[in-house]
C-alpha cells in the first residue's frame, strides 16, 4: 500500500514516501532523495518506482517532497529580471533554501526515520528550476548532498553558464545525473530557447575534467519537451544511477532450478549500456569474449552494426567455428545496438549510418512515410573511435592492428563510408548487401579515389598497415543493388596489391536478409586466420 506521511519542519510542508519494506524491516536503513516541487516527480511515477523496488531493480529509498513557498525565489541562485513583462522577478534565494534543507529538514528526517545520513546516500533532485537549485546544492553543501539529479535543469538562467565555467563540475566524490529533451525550448523566443544547447555545453565542459565521466551520466530524451511528464520519465533512471550499488549476494535457492524456465544466454556474452559523451545518445553494446586466454598481442576484434539483429548469430558462429583443433582463431565481437526490443531500430540506424543528403533526391520509401532524421555518420564514427573503442580496450585485451568493421544494408554503406573517410580506423571492412544508392551513389566514385590516395601515401610510408575489404551480396536482391555492388568491386579491382585486399562474394539463391547466415561464415574466414590443416 502506498504510504505518504505529511510532515512539517518549521513552516515547511513535506510529503514523505516510505518504501515497501520499511515497516517490515526494522533493522534496515535507507538512502534519501530530497525532491523539489513537493515531490511531483515521484508522485507521478510511484507505481513504476514501487515495481522497480519490489523487483530489486532499484534500491529502496525514502523520498521527501519539499513544498516550495515561492519557487522563483527559492530555486534561483541570484536575482534576475522576469522573462515576461508583468511577471515577478526571480528572487535569488537558493542559498538560504539549500541551507534550510541541509540544516533543518534533513536532520529532522534523519531523527524521525531510519535513514543512511551520509552524503553518499543523500540526493537532491529536481526538474527545471528545481534541477538548477539541486546543482547549487551540490556546489554549496557537498558534505550533505553527495548525489545530485538535474532533470531538464534551467541552464538558460542568466549568468549560470559563466558560474558553472568558473566552478567546474561538482566536487569529488559527488555523483550526478543530468537530462534534457531534444524539443525543450524550441517554441521559446528568449533565452529559454537555448535550453538544449546550454545543457550540452555544460555536459561537454564537465566531460573535459579528469575523472568526471565516471561520476556523471547525461541523457538526451529524443522528442522530449519541458514538462512534468517528460521529466518524470527520467526519474527512475536518474535514481538508479545516483544510488547505483553492487547487488547483494542472493540467498541460496531451495527450488529445483532444473524444473524452472530460465532465460537462455549465449556463453561468453555481456551487455553494456553506453551513453555517447557528445550527443548523450544511448547505445546497447553486446560483447562476446572467447573463453580461451587472449594471445600475447590481444584478441582480434570485430565491431558489428545492427547489434540487436546480428550479434547473437555472430557470437554463435564464432563459438562454433573456433572450436579446436581445426577452428579459426577466436576473436572478440562487439555488437553496436540500441535500447529496443526489435532487431532493426529504423530511425536510430537511419541517422547513425548515413551522411547528409538532399531530401529532394532521396527515393520514396516503400511505405511512403517521410524520411526520419539523417546525416549522423560523422558523429557516430566519432563515438566509435573516441569512446567505444577506448572503453572496449580498457576492459578487454584487444589487438589494435586487427580490428574489423561489419555492417549490412545501410550498415554496409557506413562500412564503405568509413573506409573512404578514415581507412586506418580498421584493418578489415566488411559490407554486406551495401546500400550504395545512398546520396545518389556518390560512394561509387568517391571510394576508389579515396582508397587510391591512401595507397599512394602507404607506398611512401612503409609503416602504414594494409587494409582489406569484403563485399557480400545475395543473388536474389534488387537488381540495382546487385549491379552497384558488382560495379564497385570492379572499380576497386585494379587497386589490389600489397596494401589492399579485396574479396567479393555473390551468394546464389539468397535475398537481402537470408544472405546473412552464409555471409557470417565468409566474414570469419575473411577476418581471421584460415583453419589449421
């Protein structure tokens, strides 16, 4: 049963939520989240939060909603003029409000309830101006508030960017979370229009400081607007990040587990959630690591696009075809996917896997729907090169001189694009059924020219490594796709030599999707050493 306790400290009204186990676990103490605006954020998500508590997916906590007297005064760090003529000015009373919470409200809550009073177990969190005052609580009283949540914080406030630049990120070891919706402020005419831009600027500046990335999470909510609904949607994730901890050892099971239904998991696989530092976009990263010890120079590694769709098949193909004594050399597979249930996440991949193109020259989509956002290939490549690869290399011993990139369809186009733009990013490129038609088939001319320049440089610098390209396509695919793949292979054929290896495979009887299983087998043969004889 949901439990709210109404409490007053001085004249300040509080709405206090006790977690499900509070009454039945008298020995347990709980972290506390102090939430602005009377706790509207948690009140609107309480059923879901309790579900997460009961499932053990979110640590149970007390939540204290603090009713404001005048939020425009209490939540602002210094006085400022009203944004709209005739409205009250901003009062700038944040310091007094923060001290009231730290010195009066928190001691009262700690005395009345079984709390964990340390800063590491105490959060200040809010939305909009409530997120702004939470930031300044972290600056002013870090010994009290060690967890700070800023949901759509009002970083547009006059003078805030300059103050943040002067102070830097919140002091160690404070952990903090910030989020913003991509549509916040788009209909405003004044400084509030800079809501998204300023939030990203704050995140980027903090990211430059040593050690901050491990204490900070930044999320951009695609299509999110500046309202309670969108802010409250981020609250469970924010609380999960702020109070993240290692799960306790589960009690011994007395059931016959063999008789229970258990989810299937491919041995050697892991799954990570990664937020891109520049864009805040969330990726689901699938990782397969062989059971055999790594070679002295590290494992070869394959980065595969459309991870939701292809990772499982690639991992099982690797497990089967690397069995000793006659299998291939084992390698690491990194599937780059998205937080979605389906195998193909159309809108995200359409943006990540394409360069800008003139919409007027794009073909009509099969369902005649408008094209989603396009043109994010450079940002996606930067994420792979600057963030994902270093993350993988910190956790897994890999051989940088044997890195492969695989993509299918638009992902195949992206693999060819990377080869054209940055041929040294990988040593092996695999393009399955590549969508060469993208952007008026410009890669047909651009890739051979770019590769020719690279090979000329390679002949002058002996230490540049060779690159290899594998193109595979089904014989039953669209005639135009087949023709362009064959045409590209023909244009690249004269470039074969010590610095460039080309493999072109046409799989008879296979279509655009059925080509994937035989393509995977050929991919391993292309990328890894040939089987021992």
